[in-house]
C-alpha cells in the first residue's frame, strides 16, 4: 500500500492579482488589502515578493495616481479644486512651492 506523505503547514493562500491591482488603484494600504484578501499583513508582504503580485500592486498604484491627475485637471478646468489639491498633496506628494528671492548689495568701503 502506497501512502502519500501528509501535507504540513497551512494551505497556500491564492491571490487574485486583479483584485490587488484594483485595491492598489484605490490607494488601499497594505493592511486594507491584506484584510480584503483574508490574510495577515505579513503574508501579503511575503506575497509581494512574487513578481506577478508586485507588478499588479505597482501598476494599480500608478493607475490610481494617473486617475487623480486626470481628475485634478478636469476639476481645475471646471473650477472645483479643494479636494483634488488635498488628494494631490497626500497621495502624489505634491506641495505648495514658495519661492523667495534675496538680493544683497555689496559695497567696498
């Protein structure tokens, strides 16, 4: 009688890369994505080491950023900017730029 070896450890969690991409596009945190996928944050972090999962996550982030930029442009053209400015600063690391110019006159005495 052939006996199969018993499986050890927890079952491997499958990840839907399109779901990861969609959640990243929305700007979800690692914790939020892990929760939706039904796994610990550390497990999701380990899954991100897989090329396919990492690429889906990064692509989703990029798509979300482009979507915000598009909405910012459309809103700016239509005069509604407050929320889009906030999103741009918080998600896209945009800042208000303050330029200062100093002029000093040097004279020989």
